[in-house]
C-alpha cells in the first residue's frame, strides 16, 4: 500500500484511522497537538497559533479551546472515546529574539488545556529556538520530529532529546 500524506498549516487539523496515513506540519512558535485513541485506532493533529494581545486573554483562550474541541469532536465522530485520548504536543519555539514569547504562551495554553480536560500528555517537545518538522501517524500515535534552524539558513539537523518517550527523530 502507498502511504497517504496530509500536510496541515496554521489553523488546520486533520484526523484519520488508516494505518498508512501520516499527517505532517512545520512549526515555529505555533503548537501542534497530536491526540489519539489507541483502542479505536483513531487520531488527529492540529496546528495552533493563539495570537495574544494585552487585555485580550479571552480571545486567546477561546481560539485555543475552539481548535482543541474541533479536533476532539472529529475524533469522537471517527469512533474515539474522549476518556481514552492521549496527547503529544510540539512547537512553541521563540523564533525571534527580543519580541514577545508567543511560543511559550501557546505551549502553556496547550498543556493547561490538556490537564484541565484530563487528557494525559505522553510526551512533549516545546520551547527552544528552532523550528520543528512533525510527522504523526494517527492510527498508532507514532510521532517523528526533526529540528531545523530555518532562520539561520541551516539545513535540517537532528538534535538529540530524551528517547523512550514515544518520540522518534528523523
């Protein structure tokens, strides 16, 4: 069988059950949340940028909640049980020094949301100053990550992180 590929960008999400499906994205300060139900063999990923302006935290929170609920609702429609969902979160880098750290805000929102909803975070790779390429297999929850220093014009490079946590580097 041929591998199916869906690439998502900011504000999008994708879900699926096919073992040959891979969902990918490129993240800087944005965050991707990968959710899956291993028992049902269904999962999905979103790509969120939760723009935040002083005094507008309600919009920031509602935007994130909406992105997460859209993903969860689509997973439930495919047969996932909300109580069985597990998460992996990526991104939230500080891509430009000297400006506000929107990446940290995105990462903080994501982890807080998952905790409040009782969705366990199996692993996460958040923060830093490098962009990430993410590949997610929604049927199994498998994730591969590659760091890239796109701002410096460097080619993709693999940066060692802890292993054995459900995350592979490519």
